[in-house]
C-alpha cells in the first residue's frame, strides 16, 4: 500500500501543473484572448514545475542539479513570455532565454557518461535539422546564425540528457526520463521552427504538448535522482547487525 500512497502524493503535486496545461490549451486557440493572458498561462505550467521541485524539500545547497534545473525552468518561462507576447519583435530575446535554459540543462546533466556514439547520432540529427531550416532562413542572416547556435545548444542538451540510455546497456528509468525529455524538446522546437520560418502548421498543439511533456520528464529525472540519493544515504546509515 505504501507505493499507492507515494503515487497519490506525486499525483497531487502534479495537479497544478496538469490543470494549468489544460487551461493553456483552452485559451491558446482563442483569438480574442489578450496576448499577456496567453503569455501568463503559457509560462504558468513551468512555474508550477518549479513549485513541484520545492515541495520535495530539496536542499538547494547540497543538491546542485536542482539549482540548475530551477534556473533552466525560469529561463524557459521567460522565453515563453517573449515568444508569446510578440514572436517577431522579441524572437531573438525568446531564443536567447531558451538558449540559456539549455546551457543550465547541459551543466545539470554533466559529462558522465560521455557516450560519443550518442553524440555522433545527435550530430547527424542536428545536421539534418540545420539543412532543413537553412532553406527557410537563407535570406534572414541574423536569424540564420541564431538558429545555428540554438540548434547546437539544444543538440548538446539532448546528447547529455540521453547519454545514460542511448546505445548504453546500463540504463535506468530515471535516465530514461531525461532521454525522453531531451528528445521531446528537439521535436517541440523543430516543429516550432518549421511553423515560424517555413510554413504554418495546421495543428500547432503538438508544439506545446511535446514542450510541456519534455519539461516534465526533465524535472522528474532530477527529482527522482534526489529521492534515490536519499534512499541510498539511509541505507548506508543503517546500523550493522
């Protein structure tokens, strides 16, 4: 019964995030809704992920990953505001915020294991990504170079997120969460870039759906790592029989 209690507690912690995502999906298609309202509800689920981390009573001084995760989420929320308020005017501002978020995520995931095979795979994916967008950004040099930098950052983030599972036999569910989050982030941003620069997509709901799911799995990968560390510490402190 204990696992049912833990599952119920986790679900209760996620209720604000899930409800705010549903509210955003209701408001987003409404053309009469003010942009500032859409921007608020776009970043609200990310802010609730921050509160989800804090409800686990993580010690920010000893759990460095949580600090970096919170910084990444807050920069993502700022990017959401810039993207939603005025995609054209504040486009570079929004991409800069998300770029900084990826820098913190890369720092958070670290460099171990290195997994160069996963890195080569994602270099190939990123090259295809760049070649596709290059046709749409040929006449927009500032955006073109910004896109190259951003693709490099998100590709590196996905590499570090998936290093523990991709082409790796020693994986775990926690590492799988990080991999799913990193890959979904690529799908979300690629879909957004295609809709922004190449041609409008009929259904843009996939952008928000994959984005929120990616952030959720990245958050879970760090919080569950913290819980695992605590359990290991408790086991190591047990008296010898």
